[in-house]
C-alpha cells in the first residue's frame, strides 16, 4: 500500500462517512454553527489511530494548510506548492483535499501536530528538517515570507526541537551534511545513530538496520515521499553507513 494510502486505509471503518470523513468526525469539535473544527486534541487522536506514517501524513497536511492560512486566504500557488512538495497519488487526492480544506478553516491549533511529530520522529532530525524546508517552500509560494508565516514556522521549529543551524538550512534551502560528516574529526558516530557510547554491539547493529530501513530511498519512494526529500535522504543513508563503519572499525566487529 502506498504512503498516502496508509493515511486512508488506517482509518477505514473507524466511523461511517468514509475514511477521511470518519477521521474528521473523530478529530472535530463542533462549533455553534455546526461546522466541524480540528481541535487541539486532534493530533493526539491522530497518533492513536495508527502508525507513525499516518501521524506524519495527517500532520503534514494539517501544518501545510494552516501555514497557508496564516497570512490570509489560501491561494492556488500555496495549494500547488503543497502538492508538489508532498506528492499525492490521484486516487487519494479527494480524501487528502478534504482534510486540507478542513484544516485551512483556521490557522489556529497547529501546535499539537508539530509537537507530536517532533516527539514521534525525535530520532530523525534530518526528516523533520526536510519537512520544515518544505513548509518554507509553501510559505514562499505566494510571495515573500510574512511575519505571521515566520512566527508559524518558528513554532514548528520549536515543536520539532530543531536547532538554529537546522532552521537556517531549511530556510535557505541548503543541503544537510552528507555521509562524509560522520567520518570527520569531532563528529560523534554514536550521536548519528542516536545511541550512547556504551550501547552493546547488538544494539548498535539493530539500530543501524532500523535506520537504514526507515531512511532508504527505495522505501521512501514506495511510500510516495516527494523526490526532493528522497534526494536528501540519500545523504542521510550515507551518514548512517559512515557512522556504522566507524563504530565497526573501533570495535573490530
């Protein structure tokens, strides 16, 4: 099943009214006029409905829509930028559009989605940096950044727990350091893998394998991740392998 299909499939049958209809019904608090609203507890419920992939997919839709709304009415250029950065298969477009339209009703209540993504993917700051970079692209689609957009993006950075250098690379569209970085003097290979130096040989090997599965470009492509993020993931895979090679040599594995 494709990446975007997993958003839909993960909530099928949860409630009546179709997959996204069920999701929206579950996430929504109803205002006095009866229209559904994505409330502050939506991100928590989205996380409970399924896998980290589903949390990721729902969150990027909501964050993109609310970012587009933060400087006024959403315009076609912002929608097109969202579709370009997060490639949506035609068969899932209507359902994803329904969630996007619901989320863009207001720029408020986006913070829990950024926070939950930051928690769920704390081990993969590179991916979070790529998402922030994609949000910068969406924000610029209709012109220079506004103060409202900058405040929004700064709050996403806070939720993702990204550092200043990661913010700057995302803002400026710069590539992350490649695989050679893990080999450079002063670079902690264990930190690249997210492990303490005292981790056992088995823990190091298992972590390396898990990170390779999560970041391999072929696996990302199969889930429908856009080409821009896949290209940057290639550097992440090289960095992971370099860290693993360095630890293997040190431990004579």
